[in-house]
C-alpha cells in the first residue's frame, strides 16, 4: 500500500532534555503517563548527557535538587489522504494505526478485501526494522457495551496478528495481542468523526538501532 501524506504533524520535544525540572525539599509528584498510550508503549530512552549538580550556572534555589534526566521522544505523525491509516515514528518505536472500517465490516472481526494488502505493507516495515517483538492492540469507540467492545477489539487484534504472523514467517517473532475496547481514545467520542478514529487496530514495534 502506498499512502499519500497530506498531514505531516511533527510533534517535537527536545531530543535531549537536561534535568530542567527542579525538585524542592517537598516536591509535588508529576504523573508523566500519557493517558492515550496503552501500557507497554512508553518510551524508555535514557539521557546521554550528564549534568553537574554543583555547577553554579544552574542557579538552583536553596535546598532544591535536580530530578533524574530523561530523553523525550521526537514523534513524527503522518496520515494518508483519506485518514484511514496513520504512522507514528519515535526514537524508539514505529506504530501503524489502521481504522477498523478499512479492515473489517461493521461489528465484525472478519478481515475485508483491502485488509491483507495493508497488513502486508506493515509486515514489510517490520522486516525492514528487523523487529521481532510486535504489539497488536485493538480499540473501539464507546458505543455499545464496554464488555462487547473489549471482546470485539481483541478479536480484531487477533485477526490482524494472524495475518502478520503469516506474512513475516519468522520463528523468532513474538506478539503481544490485546483488546482495549473503548479505553485509550485518540479522538472525541462525541462525534462520528472522532469515533471513527477510535475504532482502530494499532501495530507497533521497535525501530532498528542506528
């Protein structure tokens, strides 16, 4: 499948974040968890630059200390012209999100005619990145019962995983397959356009180290 990029959103956070967060003697805890990111997909890079906490140029308030340094991912997001497919690239991972409508019929986990060609393109990228750990996560909108969404999203993730496994034909490949139902929406469920984005299957895998 060849996509025509129309919307290239490059969401950049500095590739290196020196320990710019200060902690006072009684610091408030900041939760860095992204509520739209399923468990197991968080970046894990470590900061390569050491900071001297005694450097007078830091001008720390009296009693303050440096927080642990960390690296924030640079994220590039590209959608195809129709919006049916989105690719996200970070320092650590590649993620493809396919809207359910291009893979399945309504309320179905049976792959449609276009689905296998789209999944084959993802399989080629997995091979290119030499990835052997692949996550396949299914999601739904918030219509219907939560229990039904959980089951349907898992069935859809299983269907995509089965085709990926066949295309890769790699005995070293391992898969993590989950159905999250209506959890972790990426758009507003109060509109049909938003619900359409939330009905999706995401395939993610580590980038090859340069």
